[in-house]
C-alpha cells in the first residue's frame, strides 16, 4: 500500500509515509540514536536523542540529512508530535485531538508563510496534492536490524490506522477522538470481527480489558509469520533474530521502539547550538562546566549534550572582553539586550507573532545558534535566535491577571524580564513571584511602577547585580543605574501594553527604544574619551611605510612621500639646537644653590580672612610657629651679604668630589633652626619668659 492520496479508511486526514527518507539504501534523513551498541539500546525504551522535551505537545529530536554515501549535509532538529500529552484537561473547554491538529496546521502556516530567518526544511510527503499538511504514518524502529517500519496488524498484515470514528470507538467502550486527547490504532478489516483489535501506547486504569498496549502488540508480531503488506517494510518474518526476539527471552519488546506510535506531524529545523535558557546562563557568566553539571543533575540529557558540544569545539577563547573589570556589567547587559533585540526582530519584525497568539513564546522554546569561531571577538558576541515550537492554541493563564490587550505582548514581557533577571540564585519562578508581588503593590498602569518597583526599593529581585549568573559579591557602578532602569522599563512597557486596549503600543517605536538603549550601553562600554586617546596616540605616532619583499625576495623599503626628507631634517635640526643650548648653559653646583636658598615661615604671614563680618581672635600671634632656617652663609661670624664663592674649575670640582661627604657634614653643623617665639621672648605655650 502506498501513501494515502485520499481519505483514510477511518475517515481521518490523509497520511503519508516517512520511510523513503529513512531507508539506509536510498534515504536522506538519519535520526540520531542515544548509543550505537545493541545492549545499551535494549535498556533504553526511547533510543532517539532528544534535544528537549519541554513542550507538552512535541519532542525535539536530533537528526541529520545525509548523502547516499552517508556524508552529512546538514544537522537538523526534528519537532515531532508526541504520542501522549502530559497536560491536565480541567477547565470550561478541555483540549481535544482536534485542537492539537489545528495547532500543527497553524504552525505549518506560521513557519512556511512568514519571513522566518531560518525556515524549516520541507519534505514533499509532508503535504497532500492540494498543499494541505499531511500526517505521517506511525514509525517503529528495530534496534537489532536498524530498520524502520510501519506497524502491521498482527492478524492480517495490513497497516494499522488511527481510528477517528467516534461511534465505533464508543461501541468498543473507548473515548471519542473528537472529544478527548486519547488516540487508538486499529485494523479496519479486523475490528468488525469483535470488540478487540484496538491498540493504545500505554493503558490507564480506566481502559477496558479488551484494549491492548504497545508491548502486547509487539508480542503479537511474533505470531505473524507470513509476509506483511510490502509498504509496511515489516522486518520480523524471516529475520535471523526471530527466535531470540519472540522466544522465551521475549527480547522483541526491548528491541522494538516507536518513534511515533500514532500518526504524527513533523517539522525539521536547522540544528541550533543551545537552548536560550542555557545561552542566557552563559551570557550571565556561568561556566560551561558549571552549566553542564547543573543540567546533568536535572536529567536534561539533550541540553547537556549541546553544552558539552559547545565546550568540545576546542578552546573557543574568552567569552567576554571585560570580565575582570567593572565594565563587565555593561558588557553582559549589552549582550542580553542584543539577544532580546534579536527575539523582537524575528518574532515581531519578521514573523509578526502578535498576530498568532497561539505561538506566544517562552524561553525554553527559543534556541540560539552560535557559529564556529572565525574571528577574534569572544564567541558569545556572535549568535542568532530561532523559535522552535508549534504553540498549543492555549498558552496557559497569564502571569498577571486580566491582560485586556495582547497575550503576545504579555509573554514577550515575561521573556524580556526573565532574560534580564534570572540567574543561579533566582530562577524564572522567583522572577514571576517578584512580578506578582510588585503588581499587587503598584498597578502596571501606573507610570510610577518602574520608580517604585524596579529600583529595588520593594524587592531585591530587581537589583542590577541580578544580571550576573552569580550576583553575590558583584558591585555595579551607580552611574549605570539609569541604563539598568531603562532596560527594566522596556519590559514594563510590554507588560503594561498587554493590559491596555487600543493601539498604544507600537512595534516600531519599541524597537527604536531598544536600539537607542543598546547604543547608550555601547557608548558607556567603549567611552568616547578612550577612543579619542587611541586616535590621538595613533595620530601622534610617526607613520612608517610598510616594508615589502622585492621580486627576488629581497627586502625593499617603500619610497618616502614628497617633502618627507625635508620635514624630518627640520625636526632633527630643532632637536639639535635645543640640545646645544642646554649643553652651553653654565652649570651650578647644587651645594652652592643650597647655600643661597632660604626657607622662612614668619609669624606675620597669615591666610586672608574668610568673607563675612570681622571677628576678634585672641592669641592670634600664638597660633603660628615662626621658624627661620639660615644656611651657613648667614651663621654668626659671616655677613649675610657676603658674595657667593666663584664657580670652581674642572680640577677643583674633582678635588671637591673627594671631600663632598666632609663638606656635607660641615654644612649640617652650620645650619641653625630658630623658633621666632623664643626670639620674641615667649615660651612655647605663649607665656612671656
């Protein structure tokens, strides 16, 4: 049986086969496995490498597009519909299978009809002849033979289909397809023979005993020894491992896994480097080893492998420019604003996600591409953002009550503040709690919200140190607080815009504000004064023409510019004239200069009075200590006006140098320190003696 070009037997949508892409002989799609050895794979129920399972409606699986020779063409992430949805169904309108189907149709429309920077890779069999999205048939995988196949009916060998006939399901005591999230496989030919013949991936307590699960279906495969429908590519009949798989050991249940137990949808995206949550942790200053240990503790194997892959590229260089300086705060803030600006560009500017409220983003559905290093900038300075999500049509209740405006703005505001404030000490939940408490203290519509809340007066969760992964011990220069408050204010604009009716919020004006803030942070990070100093030094330095190699490998010097020799000669002449004038200036001995120098501090020397009314001060004369330092020329026995001795000749200078220590001692003996208070006849306390 080939691909269904018309309605299925169950009356459901058209389904196509993915097997032609998965065939090792001629296929082009290779899904990555957790391991390659069979014993390890037998212990793992789902052997495919999951990059993320954060979405309750889809899985993100690693894969590659390869050539017919097995060479890798492109790494991709496969967004694959889940078999079961771990969501509650309480509320006035529970989710149904129809809601999930519509969500996938909207996702196809969103990614393929909007101007996404990296649209998904499209496969021909994902669409019907009319261009509508087509479901893909269930895909099972044999770990022993490394082959993919469609599950056949264990009675007749025809492919099992998804039953979407509510009346037929209710007669079998099962839940309706259109009114629930339950799905069932069945064989249209064999189901009329009795109440059995329906299969579910996992049974729950309320299921009837006639319903079979995945393991019972696989064990039933062993009873079918004839050839199944060729298009199913069922490998078990005639397989050399048949006896050990369906014998007493019953290894078949461990060796056969379901990539998708039910018909499913799939979107293939270019492989990204990191989940945005992990990328923001690195932007905040987290180390790769530290982040890897945290993810391993949480059991996030897919994200862990991507972080390790980033660290395993070799030494990518320092992640920051100013990690050891105070300017590190500005660098981290600039990078986070650049990340948020990229989110706005792809979600609002290029795809207009605000027109698709079902595609409201959250951080764990955003992914970041960090290209291989090809420049000298730190590796965290070059990245690209991509949304990988189908949306659910029900993005969940808003964090803050009564968003009367756009739900898209509401969740963009949450992404904005989570990116700025989340760190090792306070996770996203703590940021949400702080925002709820802040909104209770001051309504979002109040223009004073930022002044009251974001300046940390109410909750330290909004302090600028929280931009770092480890905020303890960090200090932020107070002159940069205004930049931080502007960044938080933009998040408030998004949240407040979601609670207003009308076109107050403008995407163009908001993006202009973001760019203005980024420019101001960049100017503070690279001050103009430093740039001017660098330019001045470069301008003052002499420019020497580059040497070059001649045709024979000899080093040649570039020809000087016209007039360059005359300019250099004039400079050298001025320098020579200055040196000559200095050399011809008569030299005086330091000892003679000291003898002719007097240091006087007189009692009559006073500071000018401060402006204001005159005030009488008693004992003003006693405030100043009058000291006179007289050199030996003014000592008793020598006239102060005696002429200075003549400058000695060169020979006399040599003789003088031998006697220099003795002369210095003599000069010290002839120096007199006199307190003028004693000369006036006063004691040190001011009393007359």
